[in-house]
């Protein structure tokens, strides 16, 4: 039995940094579950790494074929951007563990699609002032900063990841991402404990 470890957190909580470190740890054996988006690709991003980048027409074709597991639409300062998960035929949840970054809404839909036993939430938390500082510094480094979208996303996260929503969906454990090395070490230990538990239950393949 395999798991989908779902990394979540508000914007600028360090999800991308933690994600890269976890994937680089070959002892965990995690494989990317890359989600799709119709937003423009940013400088330094690669198709199939951060996201699969699709056009609106391509998204509609995927939806008609029934391959979209979940899809979220965001009305941004630059138009409507969609973020979504595609059911890939090459996924092997019998023998492979996956790692993805997603929102709470997407996590819930993935859990409904793949089952409660497969989805393992991992939530990152960072003090709001520190998150805002990180977000601003990152946006200032862009060739064409999108400050309005940064602010919209920051405020929307307060509602999307409210304490009430986290408790309702039973999102735990919550990791305080103060020092990246320590956070990665804690999450690595947690993932290993989950993997070891399934090995004890089902035996090795």
C-alpha cells in the first residue's frame, strides 16, 4: 500500500523548500505528484517540475475525458487561474509513495477520490509577519512583480486555512517552520514512521 503525502500551508510558509528537500532524500523513496495550472509560468520554473502548465483549452479537454480529480478556480488580478490534479495512468499506489503540494480544498477532494487511508496531510505553519516578508522579497525578485496577486493570495489563505477548517478536516500534525533544517528533519522522521507502520502491517513487497 502506498501513500500520497500532501504538503500544505499558507503562501510563503516554505512548502517549496521542504518539498525539494524531501524529494531529494532517496531513503524516503517519494515520487512527485505534480499538479497542473493554467497560470503563466514564472521565471525559473520548469514544466513538469513545479507544475504542469496547461492552456484553458487543454484543461477543458482533460475535464471532458474525466481525468481531472479536482480543480480550483482563482479570480486573480490577472484573470482566472486554475489549479488542478490529473489522474495519471502511471500512478502505482500499491507500491509507490507520492509527495504533492496542495490546498486544503484539493486535499479533501483527493482524499475523497483515493480514500482516507492513502492521503497523509503534512501542514506547515509560519508566523504571519514572517510569511508576508518572505512573500514580498520573493515577488520583488520577479521580472514583473505581481503585488496585487501576492496580497490577494495572502488574504485568501487566512480564510482557506482557518483554524476551523483545519480542525474540521482533522489536519495534523502541524509543523512550525522556523528553521528549515529542523523542520525537514522532523517531517522526514514523521514520514518514515508512517512508512514503517505500513511495512509492519502489510509486510514488504
